[in-house]
């Protein structure tokens, strides 16, 4: 499973969704765990990072604008 961490900046979700779509189409990615940070200027909460670490083989994050 791949994790996607949205930092909530404008367009970050669009970029991550496009990456997810490419991974699904070209590499058969079956499962994705999508999470969002509280706000882009702060680190992700430890429990959020722990959840991603427990369930995902990789995590992709993006900064938008």
C-alpha cells in the first residue's frame, strides 16, 4: 500500500491524485491510504506519521501552489 500525505496547500491534492492515478494505471497500485496534515506550515502529527508507517510501504507527499 502507498500512502499519500496532503499538506493542504492549494493544488497539492491534485498533484498527489495524479501521481496516485499514474501508479494505479502503470504499476497496478491496488491500495492507497490518503491523509492530510492539519496545516502545511507545521509538522505532521506523530500519530498520523505512525499510521502511515504501520500501513504503507512508501509515502508520497507534495507541496502545492
